[in-house]
C-alpha cells in the first residue's frame, strides 16, 4: 500500500449549484431562469426531467449543512440563483430570496464551514434572455448590478467568490452545440456570449475590489484534456485547436489580455466575428486572486477532415468509462494542471469541480457501494498530489458533487454525488465515497 499525503494547507470542499439542487422553482418569489424554460421544453432533457423540485435543498439546506459538517470539509461551494434574488433580472432585490442565502451562509459559518459563492452557474433569469440574454452586451451591466448587490449583501461574511462557472459550457455548449440552455446553434451567438461572459467577469472583479477589499475572486473554467493520437503534425495541430477552444479562448483574455488569433481567424472563416469594444480586454484582464479549474475527463485527439469546427475527433485511451460514458484519464488531470501552470504562471488554483458519474442505488443493506467513484477520486487525487509536488500552486480541492442532482441535459439519471438522493422522497443516503472522502479530509492522506 502507498500513502498519498497532502500538505495540511490544502483546503477541502464539496460543491453544488442552485438550479441543480434547490428546487422550490416557483417559491419565495423566484422567477424562471433559462434552465426552467429549457428543461420544460420537451426533448431537451432526458426523461423530461427538470429542476422544479431537484434535491429540495431550498427546504433541506440545514440537513445538507450537517452532512457537510460531518464530512469535515473546510468549505462549501454553492451558487446563487440570480432569478431568486432579483426576480426581474435587474432592479429590486427579493427579500425572501436574499434571506434564503443569508440563512444558508449563517448555517455554514455556525458549523465552521467557509462559503464559496459562484455568482453565475448557468441559470440566467428568463426575463433577461427575452432581452437577448448573454448575446446582448447590456446583460454584462445587469450581471454587474447583480454581483454588486450580492457583494454588498454577503461580502461581510463570504470572502471567496467565483464569477462565472464553465464559460465554455455557458457559451459554446449552450449557443453553438445547442445541448444546454438556451439551446441555440449559432456560432456567432456563442462567440458573442463567450465575450460577454468574460466582460461581465471583468466588470465584477473591478467592482469587487471596492466592495469586498479583503476577499478573493476568480472564475471557474472547465478543461477537458486533449493530447495527440499520433506524432503526425495534423493530429498535433488538431489537438491544439480542440484544447484552445476551452483553454486559451477563456484564459488568454483573462491572463494575457488577448484572444488567441488562431481561433479569432477560424471563427471568422465560419462567419462568426469577435465583436469587442475599446477597453474590453483591459476590463477582462483585471488581475484575479485564484482560478477555479473543473476537470472530469481527457482523451486523444485525432485530425478528422469532417470533424466539425476544429476538425478533431476525441478518441478514448482505453475502455475505462464512468456511467456518463466519459473516459477516465487521471494522467490528463496532471497534464492539465502542469500545462496551466506553465502557461499562466503562479495563479493559485482551486479544483472547483472534479468527480465521477456512477449511478449506484441504495442496496438492501441501506448503503451505496460506489467503489468505482472511490477509485476515480483516488486516481485523480494522486494526480493532483503529483502536480502539487511538481510546483503547481493548488490551494483547494472541491469534489463535484455533495449530492446527486439535476445533471443538466442528462437529468437525474446521471449521479455525481457522494450522497445519494431519492428524488421522490428527497432522502439523503451517504455513499461509501462520502465516508472515504471524510477519512481522506480528516487525515490529509489516503492509502492506495
Ligand atoms: N469538448 N467538446 N465536446 C463537443 C461535444 O460535446 C458534447 C457534450 O459536451 C459536454 C461537455 C461538458 C459537459 C460538462 C458537464 N459537466 C458537469 C457539470 N459541470 C458544472 C456542474 O454543474 C456539473 O453538473 N461539466 N462539463 C457536458 C457536455
């Protein structure tokens, strides 16, 4: 047996997101988000699932906090439902919505758990979508007003903030591939949305410096690792293009104040122009205090002439898959982290999401034996430890997710939680992985 030992300074956490766990979609003054509309549109989500009730965490947050307390984590990453706190998208705060998050934050702090807030985890108020949504540059101002209101309400107790979760998913997956809300298939829309998300991020960072001067702020891009299938130049170039879509397109503007010219040109060749205004990149490249990284999977990339926009196809390294059919590639996690460190320097990194989909149910013994998830976490935490030993400034690891929840277009069938949720009764059952993670957090180490 080998002991994987982590430095005591590494923080541990668990993550969720508002639309995926809260439910109470029509309670407490909340209005519809784009995900309410998208999930209630037939054909968009498996089994016709939606977030009307989700994990019922709006009414069960105290129990969720107890699970976090007994898990022993330092922090809990959750997101705010914009349409719960500002039902019209702009203007008046909804006191009931603000009160829910105030109570949640209070409960966390009283139980010794640090809150980490994600401002935008994909649930844009539908009212704003009807005014063009993120395609409309004015939505960046609406986001700034929302962010300022949250900084003023909660900045006294909450010191760790993330602006935008997975901007690639919120722009290209949602507006070009049509797989997530609002389900558009326009490259121009996706390019506009990606720029406006980054602009909104920059505006919020600027304002945060005044409103929460003792706080830390960043954002949480997702990276799916891609490496060449062969040493052929066409495979190498195809991989670079595929990786650039998630990495350079969303990180160069923030860390270098530029967009990758290769992609600007490639998008233009497909009639999608990057519509920027003077000063946008200066706003976007405001210094940040930390970067969240969401990592799940990696694969080999091979040139394919008819392989879509980037002429690349993803080939799994072997047959190992999770239950959402994503390849398991923990070495890709190590490579992602060392690559980001080499490219963007010593910005502190929180792993803001890492986890696996395994759909185990509750067995006769009343337990959930998710050995495969424990194995996934062991492999990826081993890779993380190697990256830390290689000098990557990783400061926290936040597992996705605390609870089985609404996995977007996949619905409730795809389970990422270390706690099982019965979506009829909302009963929580701690999985074997919960107890394994608890011990790992307690010991700052595990045996493999
Ligand atoms: N790379 N190119 N692919 C082209 C073709 O993609 C087809 C499908 O694509 C994707 C890519 C990525 C995802 C995804 C899901 N999660 C998990 C959530 N993260 C935030 C949190 O809410 C979790 O629920 N993270 N990422 C889904 C679908």
